[in-house]
C-alpha cells in the first residue's frame, strides 16, 4: 500500500484488522518519515522508536492470534509532552522538568493503549503549555508543515504539526486557552476541545485546573470522533471529571445539516477583533455552504471577546501561580522569557479578582447556554489571522491573542476547530463550531458536513 | 467599583495604575526577589498585565451572586 503516512486512523485500523497492512510496516513507514522530516519540523521532544517497534510487533502478533485490543489496534499516536507516558520524561518543554520521568501513563494514554494505539513519543509544546514559540528553551519550537517559516500554533504545536505533516494520524493535545484548536487552525487539521470534564486530566501536568481540557487532533472528523470515543469517560479520581454518559460520537456524522439551526457569532470577527479579509471570507464561505446544505443560519450575540479573554486570563494566571509560584521564586531564570512573562502575573492578582472572574464566568456560561437554546450549534472564528512567521516575535505577539477560542475554556462548552480553506499564500484558514455540553456528536455532524463539502480532509501540506 | 445590586454589571472594574514602587513591594511580598533582580522588565510587565486583565472584567451584576461552583457541568443536558 502506498502513502501509508496519509492513512487516516480509521483506515489504518481497518487495514490492520483485515491484515492488509501490518502495524510494524505502518510504524516503520512513519518512523522513516519522522527521521526525514522532523529535523525541519521539530515535532518530537522524545521519539521512542524502539518501544514503538516493540509495541507494533506485539500488535501484529495479537492480530495474527485473532485478539485485537480495540478500535485503534496498531495505529500510532503522538503525545503532547505535558501528558505522562510511563517511563518517559514529561518535560513540559521546560528546563524546570527536564528529568521528570513519569511513573505511569496518564488516563487518556492508558485508554489509547487499551484500544490498541502505539505511542511514538512525546511532542513539542509551548513551555508548560503557555509560553509561545520560544528559542530560549532546551528544545526548538515546532514549525508549520505548510510553510516551515511559520508558527504551527500552540501550545500543542508538535501535535498539530505532526498530524498535518503525516508523521502520525492522531495526537493528544491539551487546551486551556485554545491550545488544541490553535494548532488545528494553523495546520489545517481537526482539533476538539471536548466538554469540560468529559476526558480525564489525571496524569496531565496542569496549567489551570478549571480551564484545562485534553483533546484529540486528527486529519479527519471521523478520526476525531473515533479518538474521542476511546478517551472520553468518567474518572472518579479526576475531581473535574463529569459523571455524564459518553460515546456515540460518530452517530450523526453522515446525517448532514438540513434543518439544523446554526448561530453565526459574527461580532467576534467583525467588531470585537476584526479578522483579516481572508479569514472573514473563509468564514462566510463556510456559513454559506452550510446554508446551501439546508442549515438554518442566524446571527447570535455573546459577550465581547475582550471580556472573555480577561476572565480567562485572571482565572488561568491565578490558578497557574499556585502551581508555578515556588519555581518562579527560586528558579525564574530556568523559564523561557515568554512563559515567565505569562506566569508571573498571577503574583499580582488578588483573591477578589479571582472570585470576580468566577462570578462573571457563571454569567458567561449562562449567556452561551441561552444562545444554545436558540440554536443547535454556534459557528465562529477560531484565529483572526493566518499563522504568523515564527521568527517574527512582534507579529506572533500581535496575532496570538487575536482569537475566539478562550470563551469556551471559560464556559466549558465543546468546541471544534478545523480548516476553512487556504490563504492566498497557501496557509490554512480556520473555522470553529461550538456545541451544547456533551453534544460533541452534533459538532461532528456539522464538521462532517463541511468536510465533505470542502474536501478539507484531502488537503495536505506540500512537504516531503 | 461601579455597578450595584440592582443594575446589571455593565461597568468595568476600576483600578488605579500601578507604580514601580508598588510593583516592587508586591513582588517582594510574593517572594519574587530573584525575579525582580534578574528580570525586572518581566516583573513590571506581569504586574501591568494583571491589572489590565482584572480591569477589563465587568463589575458583577449582583454583588451577592455566588461564584461557585465555577465548573461543574454535571451529568449532561
């Protein structure tokens, strides 16, 4: 079989189950591609090739013996390096934790392995999932496969870049202010921040307890639903875990959008943070296409992006300070400049600020819940600009906060970002869909309809 | 703070600009002497950013409103 690296997780699992492709053959093909491309992309902090080959051989034997583990049997996966993989360092891309070896798998990793997935290694992130593309850390920042002079988004940078480049068909990321959806947007793939509490965070290095989510990054909507199916579910040992039913995420994916009510949150990109012309045109195209497919499009208003961002920042920095305060006191020079600057503000926020932010947060949750009583799904911008040039710190600093992802970390609603098209210079443009709590299946329904109409799953970066 | 118990919170939280002496005082109180010595610009930027973010939040519509629980989506809807 040619082009094994562009196999989706679903297709790979099917081919492995049918013995058309061996897990060893697939893993070796991806390792060869990683060896060739990763020096340009910096996706991996730690590639665990020997363990991956050993796991692939075991998976092959299990298939021969007729004992497949689950729906991802033999399919390789990359893991963001704030998520524990037993025996490997969880460095969080930081000098602070360079020798921090994980004793056991995070729950999400254990669930992937239980479904048969093969862990390839640990992936580049922004330092502690907050800094930004930094050149003063022990490892270089990941780069965008659509154009390596550009930022792949973050903080799950390696996850986004590696999936888009065909180094692996799926990856785990985390999202506290948009960190799954940002690389999905910048790299032209599919990234989901599930409902708060749907996926266990146990074994994931925290950034902000009440904003942190773990989510899947894939090249197709179907793969995203499949991966969520595996990692979702209640974890009694994660205090934020929701006791909600999980599963059935692909159930409505082929159903189309006829009759579905979609609320277009135009003010996010038209007045709150005016988007680039190409981003705005891309959003109009998505909305128009969904309407032509039978969706009932209407405009919806939510609180302004600026205030969502402020509430997110106060909560995030207050909570993060309680994690990083002692290191910032004793080892401030061991952080990169960007992470240090983004973590220090917590020292200057008061308990009153934090309580006010949470009080305002409840009003924002109510506002989004109200909107989602009027419509089934929200459509809005993800990024307001195409990906910045990675070595242009000023451009990155200017464009990084120009996004509409943080609102749904504040409220906890599920949000999916994916490709809306390509800019005139060949960089991905993006769109975001937001749903009711635990209604991820409806998000996949809308995203699937857009994917089929636009063929976003067949567009790959011109690399390798 | 503007806003009161009977009007919706449309006003942002007021906050006086923070001066360098206050920043240093607050930084030392937080135990950030090393950061203050080695990265004074980062500490100043952080203090300013914290003040800006806090000031951009609207005053609560009702000061009696409960802030908790912030994130309990429960059993689904």
